C-alpha cells in the first residue's frame, strides 16, 4: 500500500509540473507582489522536496546501505 501511495504521489507531481495554466498572465499577485506562476513553482518545489524526503525515508533500498557499511 505504501509503495502505491508513493508512486501515486510521484505521478501527481509529474502532472502538476506541466503547468500550462499560468503562462499567459502574471495576475493575480500572491501576497500583493509575487506573480502567481512564481508562487505556484515555489509551492511545487516544496511539495517535490517533501515527496523526495518520503521516497528516501520509505523506499530507499536498504541493501545498498548494508553494502556500504561492509566496505
């Protein structure tokens, strides 16, 4: 179940990365000065970092660590 959720999270990030909806306008401004596309990418970067942290925490192949410890 955990693997399926991680795969789903990566797939959702892949789809959200294709942001064609904010290409033509800088409005509305987020916080009054940040263009919406820049704010979207900032949020996307935080979400991608969280998903990558989850992948490393829960899906890292432990046999690689065992081999590194033996050397």
